[in-house]
């Protein structure tokens, strides 16, 4: 995290805040699940608020950041979750490592 510049750090936290808002989880539960510092999350959440205290409407690009563990075994199955802007979620879509890698390449 320390290697990120100021702009990248803001985007990193903005992405987490947006995902958390759609997750339906408490802030603490989300931070625990993602391995984030709750105090730092709160700081960036407050920082993202406008002077009126109302969060600005986020314009979504339609894409989200994903991370694949490069050290995982090639035959390891993943469960993919897709969440749409209206809150609809598709959970537990089974995908293997090679399919996920191909999907990422296509989406780039």
C-alpha cells in the first residue's frame, strides 16, 4: 500500500468504499473480510464526503478491480461473484484458474 502514489491511493480506497456500499455488510465486517484497517477505511470514507457531508454520486465505469493470486494452483476452482449496479448479485459461479485468466485477458 505504501508504494501507491496519492492519486492511486485515493482510487484504491474509493473502489473499496463503493464495493462496501453495495455489499450490505457492516463497515467492520467488510474491513475484516478484505484485510483492511477499519480506522484507515473510516478516514478515506470521510475524506470522500463533500463539505455538505453527502457523498457525491459515483459514476461507475462498469468495471471493477479483481485480483488473482498468481501462486494458486492451476486446477484450483474459484467462485466468481457478479454484482450489477441495481444490487442484483450472481454468487458462486464456478471458474477454474485458466478460465478466469482468459476472462481477464478478454476484459482488458
